[in-house]
């Protein structure tokens, strides 16, 4: 049986996290054991309670930041050593039922890292500055590494051994681009598959919902990209 662990970083997502977990678990695909871990990033609401009620294991990370929550999840995975790790946000913007299309290329040994490329968008799902930042970062990566990436989407899957080899470190907004850069540098194969993406179903966005969040996210993403160019 293939073991897939899902890491869901969450900060004050009591309105949406349970549905994300239930939607993930509602899909039966091949001979797969799906284990869901919610990384509570110091929430002040009932995120932990709602996640546990939906059947997820909850771990706690006090240090703020998307990457910090993901890193805590990875530490937890070292107790289980799954075959594949799936990352998805807790805000309901992704369609969790699409996870088989993201893990399939890894199961079939066609890829080490699979990015859910957000092509099926609902209106307002990605704001103009998010689209531009995404375009600029992938454009620069494509020039440097001769690839054809189009998205830095957070809904993604990666082979567990590949993930450990990347030695991830970014504590916040640079997490997704760091993963792709390190995978490219180490020669791992990356492919993108189309996924649906909508507006968040509850709570407040930590990036698009504020000027500060948008600026910091853009800064960290481009920091990682230009750091590679300077090398």
C-alpha cells in the first residue's frame, strides 16, 4: 500500500479546514493510505478542534510563517516516512478532490515533484499583482533553467525522499519557489498538472488580503529567484 501524507498549514482556518480534510478523504484512489496532518500555526480560533473532528492529526508550530508550519509538518513525517507528501492550503481555494491527478505522475515514476497549475480559475481567485508576481518568478526560472514552468501553486506533491534531499528552510512566503529552485538545481524532474482554483471560502487571506502580505510574499519569492541569478 502506498502511503501518502498530506500537510495542511493552517492559521485561523476554523471555517474551512474541516471541509478540506473531508474532501481529501472522500476520494478513494488505487491502493493508497491517506494520512492528513494539519500544522496549526498558532491559531487563536478553533482550527485545531475542527481539524481533529474531521479526522486529521494536528501538530503545533508557534513560529509564524507558511514555511514554518510546513517545516513542522515535515518533522512529523520523519516518524512515518511516507512514500509521497501532498501539500494543500486550508482555506478551501483548491479543490481537494483533484489530488489523484497531482500524485499520479509520481506514482507512475514520471516525476519527482508535481505542481498543481492553477488554470481553471474562478473570478477573483488570483488578483493582478499575484498573477504578475507568479509570471515574473516563473519567467525568470524558465530562462535560467530552460524549463517551461507556469505556476508556483501551493497544491503540490513530492516524493518523500526528494523532499528530504531538498533540505527546505524558508520560514514564510518563499517556501514554494524555494522548493522548485532546489529541485531544479538537484536535477529532479518537475511537471505541472492543471487544477481548479477559487476564492478562499472563509477567513482572511494572509497574502492577498493585505498590502503588507502581498509585498512580503513578492519580495521573498523574487529574493530566491534573484539569489540564484547572482550565483
